[in-house]
């Protein structure tokens, strides 16, 4: 089981979780779980993403908004969703 803690993102103000990877790094992730299907490394899959598995490993995969759509549940790194919020704020001002 990974160590994790909940914090508020300083950029977008959302509640997020910090998840410790198996390499001992703390990665900010969204609160909601996502679903994923692992992919082997290949240039044929440029749309592949990296997510964190529930036990703290980086997984190259296709990911889905809900865990039931994938083969496994995992965590989506928060910078993926946080970046779009920043872009929205910049456009609004
Ligand atoms: Zn954020």
C-alpha cells in the first residue's frame, strides 16, 4: 500500500492527494481514481499516458475517467488536470 496524504493544490485550489511512488517520490494526483489498460512501450501508441498504479508504480497506459472502464484502477497525476485550469484562468483575465 502506498503512503499518501491530502493537500490543497496551490495553483488551482482543488483538494489533491500526494502519493508516494515505489522510488520514494511524492507525486500530486487527483482525488478521483481513474481506470487504465497497460500498454507495452511502442511508437504506435503516441496517445499513451502515464498514471500511477495503486501500489505506486508508473504505468504506461490508456486511461479512462472511471475505474470500471479500465482493467485496473490508478491515480491520474494532478498536473494533467491542473494545467487546463491554469489555462482557463489565463484566458479569463
Ligand atoms: Zn492544481
